C-alpha cells in the first residue's frame, strides 16, 4: 500500500510539474482552449492522478511521462508557429457560419452546430436576433465572433465627428477594504489624497469600502460593502 509520505511527494511533484508545464506552454492553452488542448489537459490530469496512487510508479517515471507529454505539446505549438500550413490541421480553422445575414447550413452541419446552439452563442455577444448579424465566425475554441449590420452597430466618436479622446486604463485602489499601495504609487497618488476622496464621498474608514477604482480626470468610483441586500451609506 502506498505510504502517506510517498503520496505527499508525488502530489507535490505533480503540482510543480503541471505548474511548470503551464508556464512553458503559455496562457493561450487556457484562454484559447481548442478541442485538442482540452483533451491534452485531461490526459495530463490523468497521468498525474494515476501516478499519485500507483505505488509501483516512482517520481522519476512520473517525471518522464509528464515531460514527454509536455515536450510533445510544446513541439506542436512550435510547429504551428513556424509552419503556417500545419495550423489548420493541428489547431483547426475559423468557419463563417453566417455570411451577409444568411446562415451557412453546410458549415453548421460540419461543425455539429444547430440553430439553438448558434442562438445561444449569439446571445452571449448581446445579439438577440439573427437579423442583426452581417457575419458570424465560429472560432477554433468554440466561441463566436460577430460583425453586426451597420444599422445595428453602435455609433462611434468618429461616426459622430467628435474629437478623439485619450483612453485611460482604470486602476483598483481599494479591494475588499484594503488599499492597494502598489497601484497608488504607480499613479503617483498618496494615501492622504485617497482618504480625502473617501471622506468627500462619506466614508471615514477604508475598511468600509469594498472597492474603489481610479480613472484619470474622473471622479473616484467607490463601492461600499453590501449587507443583507442593503448598501452602507
């Protein structure tokens, strides 16, 4: 029977090995999960899980299998980056499922996508009628990208002939009642300035604030904790 010390060592090694593999393979393995990536993740989990509870499998054997599988995945990524012609085979390719407002039935059938599923994907993009769609593209990770017809597109500043304005990134200054000092320093702000802004909005203590967000040239956004469905005032 496998001992607790061996299970601890196997678990610790498996955790570290999977962490290293995730870092080496890159974040796209999660954010752009294709069918092949999904299967790979399952197999990696199975390899670690089986090895952890197999008293005949040593850490070295687990390491060999894990890093062999990781090397195969990494090699696949390198091949698809260097050889463009292999991408469609190894990663798949996007498919146009709606073209000029018309559903492409053959493409939907090929990708095992029915009308109800397509409507669900469109609703996730805030599109509640097919009549709003000019083009819809089914991506390799199963998500859908939508280009609306011009009549349903939101007007931009350019459309309205307004002068362009710089885009400012929001920064979290308070999270869960605690000041994020690194973000304060990054924006050249002081704790005294933050406390003054809070007092002006009726908050005497930082611990009363659940979330505070700063955008240059705009009023500080302050959200209190919510208790029993009511906001603190």
